[in-house]
C-alpha cells in the first residue's frame, strides 16, 4: 500500500470514528481516544507535573472533545489541531486552578539570562522536561506556551488573563531558574 493510500485510509477511519462518536457509539469513542492518545498525552505532559496530572488533563480534555465534537468544523482546521487546542486549554485550566498569577507585575524590559547551550545539547528531552516541571505552575505555563508552543506574550496574556508584562516576568523567572539548574549540572 503506498503512502498516499495509507493517508486516505487513516483519514477515512477517523471520519468514521467521528461519525460514530457523534452517534454516541462507545466503541467509536474508544477508537478515537486510542487514535489520538499518544499525540494528546505528549501535549498534556507539557502542562503537568507528572504522568498522573497529565492523565487527568487528558481525561478531562477527551470528555470535552466528545461533548463538543458536534461543533468541530473540518473546513476551519484539522481534527489534530482542534484536539490539541482542547488539551492545551484543559492543561491551562488545571494550572490556573492550582496556582495564582500575579496580575500587577509590569516589566518593560527584562534582561535575557544566558543559557548554556552546550549543556542543553548533551541532555535528553526527558531530562529537560524534568527541569521544566520543577518551575512554579504559573511560570511553567508561560514558559511552555512561549518556548514550546510558540505563542507571543500578547497571546499568552490573553489566554491566561494576565498582562503582557506579567507574562514577560514569568518567562524571565523561568529562564533564571533554568540557568541556575543548568549551571548546577555543568559543575
């Protein structure tokens, strides 16, 4: 089977799973969950402290997926992107529920701490994520949105209900923390 045909079969399978989910077919819901589990769990892990928190985020996100699947519009984007948005939002909701963002911090210019890229290059992704997970929840959320997801401070501020200055402050704090952790590892 050639690649193009494989992609068409997968897309057809997903369309059938979506149709089944819309009809409240439990097997179709399980199939859709299995199809997107790895993808969604990778995203949930970015916003959690551990696998248990990520599993909670994933469970709550898929409840929302199944409840709102009727509103999914394939002409506006892919199912992957739609599910990703739900998982990210659920992760952010979980972070907001267990932390408080400081809304009064305004910083116009924040000096960028130096990060030792040589140490980073020698580390694996799991080691880096373990260091990132040690950040305070609000700082963790801003760092992941900025450095991993690629959002700018205006977008982060809007999503988290904080000022752009607060977003910049959290990013600066994350970088300082990471710099200290990497300096410690370099010794």
